[in-house]
């Protein structure tokens, strides 16, 4: 059987992450017990919740999802009676390292880190280890360090695969009049470990069509191979940069009435910029507006979906991620085994980090009400419904 790119990428032996979810969902894996090992003893020695400080390090306030993630996790931990220190780092890893350092100095028992550059936390994690502070990588894996205890995330490869599959399922509706399909791919921030997974998941689906010529890439910005994805990466996931990149492509390669039909955008912040570029270039919804993908179900993007400017988003119900991480923290504090459901997929170059994986899902205009409003993620009023 051919080895899929996913298997290569994840250095997974035989079980895919989805398989692992099914296989292990009822198991308590052998996480590292924080205290003496025997549950009864460790419960007895668990500190009073009010004496426990938990650090939460989020990458930036500039993107909607991290504000939501931080606030939700903080409130769950407070409900459990813990003290919290929630910090945002303006997308600068040095700043985040200082923040985590301060959390450790202040006596944090565990730190939850959504990193910026997951390869650049080394010394601060050694500090954490030396003080027996547990480190939970949140959403983004921390690479190249022994001192990452757990990882909680959505299945990042699947996020890209859902975008790619959506493109395959809907491509025929978006053909140009002469039958060609003009396709423009984008990728996420080169320093974010997740971005390569998103790209790999999408590229596994879409690249055969680029190779066969069914998809034409007028800008030429299709990476020669999957591992060249950083050549089309948008640093820091900036909407503005995605907008000017899309404007450049439209201005330089789409003269003479040629239209772009499909844009692979790995997330909603890039999709916002891409949509602005399309707006500015005279595209109109319902009249040759291209299929644009996304991820996160950010408010502005859901509104764009309702206005037929973005075809889909991959929704990661970040409340579930926070819920799971709060459970993990409680287990760490109480010296219990920490629940994970994947012990094979996320190799950070030094170790396979025990992971709790959650499932992302597609939302389209037709399912906004059912998925996002009925579940309470947004109110109807938020969306102008
Ligand atoms: C997250 C995405 C987010 C992106 C930009 C990624 O690591 O998984 O949900 O859109 O960062 O913040």
C-alpha cells in the first residue's frame, strides 16, 4: 500500500489520527503523572485550587480566535478555583518567552502555550522543566524540545483535507465559460507548525488536478512540491499581506477578462484579505465570484459566507479545545493520568508528544444556523440573522 503524505508528514506508524481517535477514545493513556503515581495518594496531596496558578500564553490579540480561546480557558480555570495569568504576545516569540518566564517565576504549576514560532521556546522550557512546571502546547505544537508534556489541538491535517475535498466537490460549479479552472493557492505563516499540516492536507487532494492541468495556476504560485509550501506562506497570517498578494496576482496575471475561479485560503484571516482584493478588482457575488476557502468561523468571515463571498470555513469549536485543556490541567493538578487520544502522530523532532485531538468540521452558508447559531457559538443577532 502506498504511504500517504499524511503518514510521512506525521511520522505516524500505522494509525492515522482519525483512527487513533476511534481506537483510543475510551482509554486513559499513560500520561506523566504529576505527583506520586497512586491516584488516592496524589489526590490527598493535591494542592488547594486557590493556591494553584496556571499560565495561559496566547500568541496575539489581533486575531479573533485567540481572544475567544484565551477568555474561554481563563473562565473555565477560574470556575475551578485556580488563579490564572492570561497573556497575549503581539505575535512575537521573544515577548511570549518573557511572559512564560514570568509565569514560571510567579510559581505557575502549569503553562498552556499557543506559540508563535514553535521552534524558539527552548530555554524557557528548560526553566519550566527544572521547576517541574507542566507544559501544554495549545493548538500549535512546540518543536525541538523534550520539555513539552502534552499537546491539545484539532486535527490540523484534516483541516486542510476538508478544504481540499470541498474544492474537489464543488470545482465544476466554478468553471470559467471556456471550461478552464483558474486556481490560486495560499499557505499560512511559515513559522507556525500547523501551517504545513493545513497545506499538506489540502495539497494531497488538490495537487493531482494541478499536475494534470485541470487546474491552471496563472500566477505560477503553485509550489513545486508540498515541502515548498513556505514559498507561498503569508507571514504572521496577516490579512493585509494576503490582500496585497492577491492584488498582485490579479493585476499581473489576470488581464484580458481572465477570472480566478478557486482560491485555496488556509484560514479566515487570509480569506478576509483575499476577499477585499476581489472586491477591489470588481468581482461581484453571484457573477463569477470565486470559491474561497477558510478556517476558524471568524465573525467577519461568517458574514462574508452569508454574503456569498466565502464558500466555506473549517470550524474548530474552540470551546471544546478549552474544555479539554481545562480537564487536562485539573488532572495535572490532582496528579492523575492525563487523558490523551493520540500517542503517535505529533513528533516534535525530539519526542512524540501525547496529544488530545479534536475533530474540525465544514460550515457553509447553509449550515451557519444549525452549526454556529444553534450551538451558541454566535447569536443570530451577531450575524444579523
Ligand atoms: C490556528 C488557526 C489560525 C491561525 C492563525 C493556526 O495555528 O490553528 O486556527 O487561523 O493559526 O492564527
